[in-house]
C-alpha cells in the first residue's frame, strides 16, 4: 500500500469513528485511546480503527449470474474473464454449481469444496434436482461460516462474479439465492443480477413473453438491480427474428400473441403486453462473445448498476519481471 493510500484510509477511518459520536479528546493520540499510562499496542489500535471505518464502506462488487439451464452462464463468465484480462482488470469467478465439472476460467471459490451433488445423490439417494436443492440449502446454512471465511480472502473493492446453477426454482420461489444476496449486502457488497436467456429461445412471441415473465419473477424475488442478456447471439442464423424483440412494438406483440392463442386469452395477453411495455421492467441486451464491443457494452451497463469505479481502487495485474 502506498503512503497516499495509507493516509487516505487512515483519515477515512478516523472521520468514520468521529461521526459515530466517539469523539477523541483534543490533543489525544488516536493510538492511545486517551490513555496516558502503560504501553500502547499501536498495530492493534490502528487495525481496530481501520476496521471500524470500513464498516460503512463498500467492501466489494458482485454479479450474480443466473438463468435457465443451458443459457450460457459459464460461457459468459469465461468470456467476461478473458475480456477483463485484456483490460488488465481483475475479477474473480466463483462456482456455485455443485454439479459443475469443467471450467474455462480460473475458479476463485468453489461450492464443491463445501458440498458436491455426486456425494449428496450417493449418500442420500436423491435425484439430480432434489440433490441440487439440498446442496444449495446446505450452502445457505453455511453462509456465516464457509462463505464468510472465503470472502475474507479478498480485498476491499474486489469484483466477484458468482456463476449460479440453472434450476429456475432457485431464483423464482426457493429462498436460497435471496438469502445469499442478503448475506452479500450485509457484507457491504453492491450486487447486480445478470439474467441470461438463450437468444435461440426467441423464435416467436409466446417464448419471448415466457422469457420476460421468468426474468420478472427473478427480479421480484431477488430485489436487485437487473441486467437481462440475450446470449449466444453468435449462433443466431437470422438476427432479424431476434432483434425485433429487443425493442418490440407492443401492438405488434399483442397481435402476434392473439394469433397464437385462443380468444379467451385476449384480456390476459393485453395485460401481459402492458406489463412489459408500460413499466419498461424487462428489456434485453444482445451478447455476442466474438465482439469485444458487445462484452464491453454489457460490462459497462452492469458497472453502472453497481456503481463500480466511483470509489474502487485500481486493480493492476501482478507484475512479472520476465514480461519486462
């Protein structure tokens, strides 16, 4: 830590202490707590002051990457990691899928060190879906132990991306991820949900509305800033079929929806379209991992949601003398 950084941190900590009513006597050293007798442990007192000053500051920034199975969450995390490497920007990717096996990115934290799906299925005789829910509930029970201990290994202002499993119930009605998010908030993390939906899913209006409702359900459940992404745009053969759903015309959507469904659903269709259009609660950003500009645009949108960069320290990649 440089002298300037040390001075800034110490000053912020001192003012944070004073602002909570613990005023220091004029002329009294902050190291001695006002005591003029006995030896003083300078290191211990300074550490306590800095910790106290950090309680109300941002500890870190996080993306919670969710979406249906096969929507490209891990591929997104890998592409994001590679893109940030080219920018000399440090991010840490965390695997929260107890069934995951292969990774295209360095795993900073891994839920399988706590519990794995294979072990649960073998010992408890549960199926894949029930076993995964059991694993995530076990994670929830260990938030104050395992997760807190792992997070303590990271510095202030670190940027962490959580790669989540794809079971839709985890972000629709099962409270595991909601409690996970609340734990991160208590640790002073600014968190944004990144919801991925396969662009090849957007072949007609009924699937588009279904995807919007799933995203909206996650938005209500998690109560966080939300960025919706249409993934796998590089695999789309006819981009026009997908792009018309990026900025859809409500009347066109309603007409298409009524054509696909029976007349008794017309009022419901109108209400759904109004929900999507009038409140502007659901919109999607296209992601093409072949284009750095596409990744950077999405990253900038997420950074804006979590206010990354306003107070964050610059993270420089480790210097390797051989590269000089």
